[in-house]
């Protein structure tokens, strides 16, 4: 008789708890004010619009990074753009400009975080506040620009790393 | 057949196919793998940044969930290999065996899936299971290995290569897992009742055991004391 006994009991609850713990350990940092990866670390800076600027929809967000960015499957860093502190709902951006659409009138925070190719935080982030004076629509969704200055794909959002 | 009478009120005999440790290990692995498949395919489909219901439930982006659960699977595999060495050896030995009659079993398999009339084989696993075990375990090993490489490297040219391998391994493993779930769920007529081998006590109807693993069922019957 052969009875399979591959491992000692490992509870499903334990595995899920472990995964949650690990997920929490790897959670993205938030863009709480401009930050960089420390001395010599990577940097990301929003160059346009200015902090506190009045904007009308849509508007172009421009930023610079101290490291080359590209699609995650190229192994390069990329940027997550999000609005109003919602760091879980973001757009992957792989060029230095990005068109933001559909923010309702009023004050909004726009944040960027530099991410490694594996989507872990690279440690650099920046944020601005803008005052939307005219809106193209409801909601707070961001959408790719389709390519304006500095990039051919202003908002690469179709990536799937699969890891 | 080593059949056991159930406690009072339950009169149908049954035979234990997998012990408790194996069932829990299997359950933990498939739960983590299902989460990884769900989050991984979501990323492949280009939905990164839009939280899935699972990501919303856990309060973390899908990418973070995928990395965290990937680590959990790696730890689980390590625990399984270290603490279940004997079981792993048996699993490997039983999966790698090949008999001349296995080709006949495979030839009859497509019809047997619907009729339940499988050809005889003498293994602990049937020949189809053995092939699946080998390819699926190798595929999962590649996924875990490249996944660890991806999270440890963070980026760079080697990362890009590992990413490609990781993705292609996903393409290979996904249909195998889907097929395994289809068979193991017991919805196919030939495999009716088989789902119990890994769930709810791991006890099978002896008829199901004889239909799917005739020689193993016979050995069970011979080796176990009556009663």
C-alpha cells in the first residue's frame, strides 16, 4: 500500500494569513509629499502643472525621473499615477507625460510613485494638488494621453506582468 | 478492498485514498495557486491598477497580492519538501514510472472519460495523472523559481528574461490546471465521485477506486486487516 503523505499539516488559514502578512510587507508606500529613495536613490519630480495650479480638463501631467522608465517587462522602472490618495487605483505610465481626464471640478491630489519592474516601490514619489475649474466629465478616472511631448505612449496601461 | 464501515447511520463502505496531511497540503497549494492564477491573468489581461474584487477584499493592489501569495506558495513548497521528504520521494517515483500497458490506457482514455471503462493499469496514479504530475509540477517549479527571481531582482535585463519565462510557463500550466480541476471535480462521467479523494476525509466509494486505480484498490484490500 502506498499512502501519499507529502507534508505535515499546513492549514489553509495559515497560508492565507502568511500571504496577507507578506502582502502587507510589500505594500506600496503612499505619496505623502514629494520623496525620493534617499541619498543617491531614484527620484521622481512633477514638473507640470505647478502645485496648486488651476487646470481645466483634460490636462497633461509631466514629470521627470532620475532613472530610465519603460514597460515593466523590459525590466525598467515605471510610474504609477493616481488621484486623491487612492494608491490602489492607478495607471501604469512608462513615459514622462500623461493626460489626466475626467476629474470633477474642485481640488484634487495627483500623485506619482516610481515602481520597480516587479511593481514593488522604488522609494520615490511626488504629489501635487490641482484645482479643476472645468471638467470634461464625472468621476475621477485617469486615462492615457495617446502621446504628447516626451512620450509616444503617454499612458501605458495595458501591461500584464503575470507575476 | 480495505473497506471500512462508517459510524452508525452511515452504512456505505469507503476507502481512504489520501491522508489528512496530503489533503491539507494539496488544499493549501491549490488555494494559493488559484489566487496566483486569478491575479496573474488579471495582470496579463492589462488590468493592472484597477483593483480586482480579491484585491479590494485584501485591501492591497493585485500586484502586491500576487507577490505576497507567491511567497506563501514558495514557503509552502519548501515546508512540503523538507517535512514531507518521504512523501515527495514516493510521489516522484510513482509519477515517473512507465509500463508498456500505459500506452493502451492512454489510447482508451478519451472514450473512458465518458464511459468509465478505463484500461487496466497497476500504478498508484493512472498514466494520465503521471504525465500531468510531471508537467504540472515542473511548470509550477518554473513559476515559483522565476517568480522568486523576479521579486528578488526587481528589474534589469535578467528580470526581463525571467518575466518572459514566467509568462510562458503560465500559458503552459493554466490549461493543465484547468484540465486537472475538470477531471478532479468529478463532473465527467468516467471520473464521477473522484473529488472525494482529496476532500471531506479523502474517502472514496470502493467502486470509484476500482474503476480508476484498480491495482491500488486491490493492494489496499490485500494489505489492510479486515474490519
